[in-house]
């Protein structure tokens, strides 16, 4: 003969089940957010921020920049401004300092 669980045991299992459901829900939300982020990244990767056309990587002397195939906008990735400053030329230093956010 099986014993019927007490009220406190039932409450314990109900709380445990609710906690497991909550954790699964949070995990599912995180997975969906990661998928949404990946989809957004795929949608905007190497696209011009101005017109939305494709960007192509172009090697210019000492740095590789991204240039729009439609409107000609030039996009610099993180660190490319510092690579430009490494070029010891006063004009380059002036331009780099103009765009630096110090």
C-alpha cells in the first residue's frame, strides 16, 4: 500500500516543478535571443550603414578598409584608425585625431 504524500510534500513538489518550468522558460528565451542576434548580424554583415548596399574590403596602403559598392562610403573597423595613425605622416595624424573620441 502506497502512502499519500502530505500537504507539505505536495507543495514542495509543486514549487520544484514551477522552478524547473521557470528555468526552462529562461533558457528558451536566451536561446531565442541568441538566434535573433545571429539573424540580425547575418542581415547586416558587410552592408553599408548609409544605403544598405554591399561593402567590399579594399587594401589601401597600410590598412584594409570597407568601401560601399554603391555610394562609396568608407567604413573603418575597430583598430583601423590606430593602424592609420601608425603611418608617420602629419596629414594622417590630423585626420585620425579629428575622428578620435578621447
